[in-house]
C-alpha cells in the first residue's frame, strides 16, 4: 500500500511538471514579445533607405541647378 502511494505521488508530480514545462515552452514559443521591436527595426531601415535615395536625388538636382545657374550668371556679365 505504501509503495502504491509513493508511486502515485511520484507519477502525479512528474505528470504535473511535464505539463507545466510543456505549457511554459508553448507560451514562450507562441508569445509575441519581440514582435514590436522587429517591426520598428524594419520601419527604421526602410526610412533610412528612403532617406539615402532622397539625398542622392537632391544632390543630383541641386548639382544640375547650380551648374545651370552659374552658366546663366556668367552670361549676364558679358
């Protein structure tokens, strides 16, 4: 009778700890803890690339405009 009680208590403890461990692992793997950080990082990278593209376009436009303006000012002095 004592052996049966010891075995049943041991089984209860082991089955409870297994289900608890499985539950914790499942909750960790299905949680969305880092989802906002990843989304924010992706948004920052997208805006950084857009900023670089816009800066290159601005430099090209201003370079062309500067050349044209300098040519027109040189013609005014003649």
